[in-house]
C-alpha cells in the first residue's frame, strides 16, 4: 500500500528514472547512436575546391553531385537576381526559388545533398531558420531580410562558415569526411554580380560571374 502511495506522490520522478534505465539498456545494445565528444566544437577540415564559382550553373552542377550545398539569401529583394541565375538553381532541383523574381521582399534557404533537395523554404520579409542533423552534423542556416535579421549565416556544429554578404551565400561541405569544400557569396545587389570566396577567414573577390 505504501508503494502505491509513493507512486502517486512521485509519478514524474518514477517516469524519469524508467526513461534513464531504458536509455542505458538501449545504448548498451547500440540501439542509440552516441554523440561524439567533439560534437559542436570541431572545425571542419578545409579542403579548398578549385572549381570556378563565377559560372554559377557549372559550379552548382559540379558541387551538388557528391556534396551538401547550403544556400541562404541575405538582405532585401536582390536587384540583380537574373532569370538565368534562377533557372540555374531550378536546374539542380530547387523548385520554389522562382519566387525570388517577384517584386517583393523574401528570405530564402535551400539545401541540396548529393543531387537531392532535402530542404527549401521561401520566406516573406522575415528571418527564417533551418536547424537539423545532416550526416551526424547539426546544421543551422539563417536567412534574414534587411528589415528582419539581416543575416545569411550557415553553421555546422555551431561554427559559422558562410561569407555572410548581402546576396546569395553558398557553403559546400562533405559532412561524411568532415570537410569544408567551399564558401562563396554572390553579390546580387551589384550590377556585375561580383563573387567572393571565403578563404582562411578572409573574403577574396573573384572575377565577375557574368
């Protein structure tokens, strides 16, 4: 009788204890993947790509076949996002990116992994965020307009890798081999669409992408 009274008195404590016991049992049989101690701390190994980013069509085609490509838009509606650039993004599988041609404010996140679209979101005049595990790494992508957030950041295990310039920021990674392949930004607010590559924490301008 006393045992029954204690169960009614401490139900949450008993449930928590049972969950801990079950977790220990499942872990011992390898039914739950453990999180490495370095999770959230280790920087990806830089394996700099030699693929020319100035032709966005060729660049996306070469990068997307074997890697994970993460795209975020920063700032207000890009003035020089051309129909050709939109079509290149559509060619690799992004279906909703055409909305960026509208005369309206939009945020945007697109993620492509090994030729397959795993996430795409077009926001309005707002900051939007993606956060989820991809290949045992936690990925956070943020896109904010000038009026809300004003950001274009891409975090892998809490470390930020995007150029974070006004325009399209693209980070390419090989998460299975823990490698940063490339980090580039397309300034779609300038008429000649200059391209920047982030190398050793320094932004270097490439030639025009046109």
